[in-house]
C-alpha cells in the first residue's frame, strides 16, 4: 500500500502570530513524528498545486474569494479568530488545490488512500465567510471536484474534529450526493451540529450529526461509527471517503474536553478503510483540521497514517466498543438517522 501525503514547509507560511493556537509549528511537530515512525517508507509525497478560482467558486461565493484574495501581502484578520499574514491566501490556495490533487491520485489508483497535512484548516469556512481559523473549505472543494469534475454521485464526508464542521454542513445541506457525518463535542464552538439538523429537500437524511457531551472518548466515538455510520454507509455506498481529520478531540488537547486517544483515531480510520474496501478501495483521503496539543497531534497523525497503510492494531478497542452499552447521544442520533435509513 502506498499512502499519498501532501506535506511541505510552505504550509507553515500562513503566519497567525505568536499567540494563536493554530500555528505553523503544528506541522513541524507532525513532520517530526513522521520521521521517527518506522512506517514512513510507505508514504508517497505528492506535488503541490494551487486551487483554481473555478474549483473554489463551486463552494464559495465570489465575494468571499475576493475578500481572501484581498489579504495578500498584508497582516489582517477576517474574523476575530481568523487572521491572515502576507502569504496566507497563497498558502490557502495550495492547501485546497493540493487536497484536490491528492483526491485525483487516489481516484486514479496512483496511491491507496491519502492524507493532506495542510493548513489553514477548512471545515468552518462557509460559502460566504472565513471563520474559526478557516479560509477556504478544503474538504468541500475536494468533494465538489469529485462530483462536478469527476462525475461521482456519492461522496461520504466524515468529520471527527471536536468542533462541528458548520461550513461543510452549510455548503452541502441541500446536496444529496454528499453524506456528511460529524461527531463533535456539544456544547462547543461554533454551536451548530444539533442532532435534528438532517439536511434539506432531497438531501434530508444526508446530514448526520452526533453531538457528544464532554468527556466522551474512543469507545463512544467507535459506537457512533459502529451503530450509525457503518450501516448508513452500506446503504449510501460511497464512491469516495473524505475525512475532516481534526485531532482536538484528543484527551490532551487544550481546546476540547474529549478523551479520544491516538489508538482511537487509528481504530476510526480502520473502520473507514473497511468501508472503502467494500465500495471504493483505496479512496479514503483525510485533510488536517484542528489539533492543538502538538505532541498528541503528531502521534495521532502517525496512527491514522498507519491505519491507512494497512496496519491493524486496534481490534481490541473495537471489541470493547461493541460490547459496551450504547450511550444516550449515539442512541438519539441513531433514532434520528433511522427516519431516513434502514438501521437494523
Ligand atoms: Zn476543531
């Protein structure tokens, strides 16, 4: 198995200043963990490329693209959390475009699965605005590319960042070709992602939110996958799986209050690889979102890369999840999803 990665020092050039948590050194920490990982020979570094205006215009309004372009060469901010440095726009274009390139490489079979280790992150960016450290919605742009340029009709987007991906949900709320599945802490920023938000029109049931109370960890996340995502995915039959891979649900993260471990992220990834083996072999592509304890971030990314490369180590964790009584939040989200999907 060759896992494609996008990884380059230029992604550290989006400079958010000395007091921000979403900083370039996050990527340096990931690099360090990868270099020390014995499996790193399985990684294939893919070339970078910027997203075109056409590719971004599929998911963002022209006014938003102009506003981000207007930050070039300046230190400024687009909302209280979302700051830009002179090269931020250039770097954000490379983040979105290189993820799209990675998806094409997975689609053509050049690589089996992939991980775009890019920043700025994307899942809070809506069609009209930057927010929550995000300029362009990288994963949404990739999903739109897969549908509109490559003709796919069923794209699964899994978002396990501790924050709800309000931007991705918003962009695809009426899009029946995208199944958006999110587990996130609630209450927490940005305050969206209620279990009753299910999609609109023909896309009803295509948004599945599993808000979890603080303190939930590996077992509860796996339950959400096991009892909701897996049976729904088997009916949806995805042709591609995109992952908004944030690691701020890690037990050591300073922004979240969840208890997920690096082994937990590996187990979640293994589940997605299993789904892909049934419906779309080699087509799980992750994009980095949050994750602010840098040591935990490095370990977690390596754990995900290992699972994408085919290491199977987390079966015991999954057995525990299957044997544990279903928590209330998962039961509730399953009941809601069961209005649109056959859940045994
Ligand atoms: Zn986050």
